[in-house]
C-alpha cells in the first residue's frame, strides 16, 4: 500500500475500505457522482465496469458519451455510442479548450470527452463513468478533484497480462508486445489514482470495486445498494 499525501490519495492492494473518498461536506449539493476507471489493456477494466452496471443498477451508472473523428460503424448513432465529428471539427474544439481529455490515436483519428457533455449528464442526475486511458483519467481527476473518484485496475503482473493477451487470441505477437510495452508505462501512473484494485481473481476484484464505489456513494445509498430517491 502506498500513500500520496499531497493529493489525499491512497493506493489499494486488497483493502478497499482504506480508499480515501471526499467527505460529505466536500460534495455538498452534488447529487451526481463521477467514476474514472483506467487500466492497461487486458486488465479486466471493462469487464468490471459492465459487471457493476449490470449487477448493481441501483447505482444509476451511465457511460460518458465521448467524441470521435472516425466514421460510425454498423448501427452506431450520433449522440448514443459517440458524437461523430470531422477531424477539423475536433481540432476546432481542442483549440477552444472544450475537452476534458482527448487523444489522437493516429493521424486524424481522435477520441475525447467534452466538458459540456459531462455537465449535461450530471444535470440529468446521472452518475457518470469514464472508461479512459491513464492520461485521460488523470486529466479528468485533476479537473473535477474531489467530485470524482479515480480507480486503477491493475493486473497482478506483466507476465500474467501477457498470458491473458495471448489467450484472448485477438492480437498478433507483435501487437501483444506493443501492448505490454505500453502497459509497463501505464502502470507507472497507478499511484496517481485514488484507488488501485489488483485483478488477480475477477470475482474478488469486482466485489472490491463495488465496495469502493459504495463507500464513495455512502451518504446517498441505502442498505440495498440503491441511491436514495431512486426507484
């Protein structure tokens, strides 16, 4: 376990009760919560988020709707899966400082999170979930401060991450090596998050993530895991 007192953050290995969450006074008047999840590829982040949403609907969790400069795929709709912008429109919004975070994954292919869209979701009473890379997660946490809880999902080791990526069977050996190299870099960001959950056993990691979220919501949640005022 590792402390980062300057940011009032604490890393978590196996004891979610020791995560430091904002106090009720720090969140006074804020009914919506913001949850930031980041992890290296293959760590199980998306699986854990989807489990939280499916198994605990009373948490009222909604994904943030991001922007992208790629074309829609299949049945994707503007404003549902993504907001679809042209590369030039994306650059104009970058210049206008409209993004919480963004990334150009390769030339003219952008992804990012608009400040105004998150505020719309907050105004609608949604608890917003960000599934983002580590730099994006740090930027969102810096912007919202104690209004947001940042959670880093960590593999037990790089070798275990390699095994998972190989067994997944979706990437070439070259792509796997690239992902592992990126993962080693991303792991250096772990202590910048409020909590770190080690995904050694998926069921255990899911329950740890739920306990962390419940603690963050503690003054707004009932004994059944539903937010006060929610049906």
